C-alpha cells in the first residue's frame, strides 16, 4: 500500500520583489547620507580687516652621501662646497626646513659629521635616516 502521492510538491520563493526593495533602500540611504552632515553647526563668523595665516608645514630636503663621497640634495648631485649655499637658499624660502640625511654605512663618521655641522650652521633641523637592525639570536 503506497500512501505517498505521485506528485511531489516544490516550494519556490520569488525574490524579485525583495531585490527591488533592497535596491530602493540602498538608493535612499546613499542619498540621505550625502545630505546629512552630522556635527556641523551653522555659524556666522565675525569679520576682520586683517587675518593671520597658519604656518606652512616644514620643507623636507633629502641629503644623500654615497660610499664614494658623492653628495646629493633631492636626487641632484652637488659638490660638498655647494651644500651650504643650497641649504641657505632653501632656508630663505621656508622658515622651517627638515633635512633627512641618508648616508652609506661604509663612509667615515667624519664625513657624516661634516654634513651635520653644515645643517647646524644654517639652522636646519637634521635627521639621520637609518634602517631597522635585524634581530639575531
């Protein structure tokens, strides 16, 4: 005796309307989020005849010294005697100058100190670039 029906029932969910609703909700939230700017307070600012400007960020200059004692300022090769006048010109144009000194680890320390002394004389902030030392066990 077979009580099962010959026809099997299949169930389907039509999701076409769900995707339409999700699309419209997404559009609504995108449009609404661009129109709402949280935390803004509308103010009428006072007026002044003179304004004070903010300081510009410091100018960064790269000074490189190769192991054969070739000097570069911002990838332009210069003579050692030209470093001080170039730094003075940069210092005239910008009130604050940061010089990042990159030198080969095989050069004599005196060559590095000579470059750092020029920066001290010109009153430029000098920073020595290094690499991270690998840990050995």
